[in-house]
C-alpha cells in the first residue's frame, strides 16, 4: 500500500512536468495544426541556461540563498526560452504556414537537431549535475511515503501555472483572440485580430512553460545535458495526444494520467511480468497506453480540437 | 448624403486563367445602402475578399474615407472601419454568442501579454465595458437571450444575426454583408430588412451582396451589377432593373449574346 501511494506521488510529480510541456505542444497544434517537435528541446535549453546561471552565481556569490539562486535562474531561463520560441516561429515556421503539412513537421525536427547540436557545442556532451536548490531532506506525509521539497514545489508550481493559463485563455481578451485564431485564422483577422501576433504569443507562452518544466525536470533528477529534452518531449507529445491534442484540459489530464501510469507501471512491472522485465522498461507503459487509447478513442480522452483552416 | 466613403479604382484580380475582377470601379457614398448583384460567379465575393484584405488585388486600389486601404492585411482593414459577414456562416463555433461579439471588440481591448500579466483595475474595467457593449450588440440584433449559448447551437437565422452583431462590434463605418438573406424564410428576410435599415439609420454605411433581387431592389439606394468580373451597370434600382445589359446577364444567353 505504501508502495502504491509512493508511486502515485511520484507519478503526479512526473505527470505535472509532462503536463506543462504538453500544454506547449497542444497550444501550438491547436492554433497552427503544427507539431513542434523542437518543443522538448526548449525544455533542455531552459534547464541548461538555469544551470549555467546557478553555477555562475555559486562561483561569484557563494553565500547566496538557494531559493534566490532558483528565482534568478528561472528569471533568466524563462525569458531566454520565450525569445527562443519567438525566434523559432518567426524564422522557421512562419514562412511555411501555407506549405503542405509535412514541410513544417520536418522543419521542426530540423530545429530540434539544431538546438541539440548548439547546446552540445556550448555545454559539451557531459551530464552536468544540477545544483540542489532545495533542502534535500524528504518529508514524510504518511508513514512510508516520501516526498522531497522539490517535488512539492513542482506540484504547487505546475498547478498554479495551469490554473493561470486556463484563466488567461478563458477570461482575457488575449485568450479570446487565441481561441478565435485557433478556430479560424482568416475570420479572426477579419474581426481585427492580428493573427501573427497571436501566434507569436502562443509560442512565447508555450516556451515559457517549457523553461519552467525544464528547471523542474532537472531539479527532480539532479542532472542536465544537451539531449535531455528528447524523452520528456516525446512523452509530453504522447500526453497531449492522449488527452486530445489541441485541447488544453486534455494536455493536463493526459500528462497526469501518463505520469501515473508510467510510475505505477514501473513499480509493478516485475510482478506483472513474473520477473522478466524490470523498472527500466517503464516507457513501455506510456506507449502501450497511448496505443490502446487511440484505438478506442482516436481523438484522445477529452477530444481533439483542430483549427478550422477554411 | 453625397460624401464618398469608399472608392474602388479599377480593381482587378485573376485566379489562374480566370479574370475574377476586371477593372471594377465603383463609389459608395456615406450613409447609403449599396447593393452589389450579379449572376453566380460574377465576382461579387471576390470583390469582398479583395476589399477586406483577404486577397491582394493584381491592379487598382481602394480609397476609404480619404486615404488608401492597405492590401493583404485584413486586421488593418478592419481597424480602418470595414467589417464583413460571410456567405457561408463563419462564427467561432466553440465560443458562446457573447464571446463571439466580444472577439469583434478585440481592436478596442488591450490584449498584450504584458497588459494581462500586469492586470490592473483599468483592464478589468475595460473588460466589463466590453462585456456590457457585447450584450447591447446582441440586444440590437435581437438575440440577447442566447448570449451564453454556444454559437454552433443557434438557429440558422440567429447565426446570421450573430455574424452581423460580431461585425458591428468592430465599430465599422462600412458594413459589408455577403448574402445575409441566403437560406432565410420570408419572415426572417423581412426582419433582416428592418435590421439593415436600422443599421443604416444609426450611421453605418452598408454594402450588400444579395441574390434575393426583391430584397436588393426594395432596400438599396443604388445598385451595381457585376457580370464575368466586369461592372455592367450602376444606378438606382429602378433604372438598373430596366437596363438591357443587366436583363441580358440574368436572363439572356450569357456573355456572347447581343
């Protein structure tokens, strides 16, 4: 029982990171019909920039409070990723907006390689240990169930960000314009919406969330390196499809479900497979679940929202 | 009544081998209801698309309220004061009627990311005002009771009204209606006619594309007729109705007959 509870806690933590990244995928897909495969690498850039800033602060300001270091690192990483998202859309995707769908998709994969390579040139091929910015003593809310302060922060921060995003999309003029653009670019622009600006803003928002997710991911596992964005990116994309791509609620549900399935699965995979497989095969669960859901609900758990490109 | 609001100067547009618009010039005066008619494929909707910036014309320009209109940038054309509706309804289907109209108010609201992150009392006040105005607009076209209904669940006639409300929310000087009576029954058409007259009375100039000749002739101050992308007549309805070229275009053996 403690084991199950422990896996649920871990699953929620992993899942909320997936959810934050999935939101970026789903927002861009909802508005452009584009799967931005470079999105996972934005997470990587966020983590490595934060790592760089934290390392520099450590060096030149040894006594600085860890939480202040965290705040400053995030304060640099978020704008850097936002800028990256903007530049990515402006230079790589905007010209391809009316091209056949494969062109932007392949371009996105190209952007992903580019980001990884540039990161490898700057930060090298080695794993960097991410500085522990939180107290490392785990809390024990139930006997036998442990949760680290990093994990608590991840849960609280991602919940806050998701609520904020939902409010932004549903309650503000910007959100209204985003929904209008997602439904139909041309009509939105004929109602006075500058759709290019809205699309830029969407990339900026998604990249900001990815930066936060990157720092969370790196803090949770304690390492960062140039290709760390690939797997969480792929999982988050899976989460977005699982929940119904283009649908914000779906990305959140998909992320959490995927995180839970994966960690709970990893916890029991040995018993389930009679000792044949161990927990390093946990990724099997993510993709088996995706397959099953797509067979029975092709548009995902909460239904797909695709822009009407009339 | 005779101040020029919109002047189209030799507008041309080709699609491949088809000359959709061939040097179409026309003048719309402030405060009038101007009809644009013609057989199917005559170029009426192309004219709308070029006017509202959805397409860039191959030749010619529009002068609106004294200065040239930008081409190919719909949101800037809307900002200058031209709003439109669509022949086949294009509402934001996943939004409520109220939200559709509020989307039309987009130009008048602060929608930058910073504005929202630094949300203050001024912004909330603005949002409240926009909501109030959107309700007013729904009342104006007579569908206030459906404010919180998803637009895709509205009846056909009400969807048409909502499109007009959304277009009016952009506060246009010129409202361009693309076949607003299409698919309406006689009662709905009569109500629509009253609505268009009210809109004109409240100071908005109306450009109307319509198939319903009776509606056009009864409602419009002046009418232009397009045929194969060319303007073949422009005058008051009574004169246009008796114009030989127009009768030819509608009833005769088509383009080549005399």
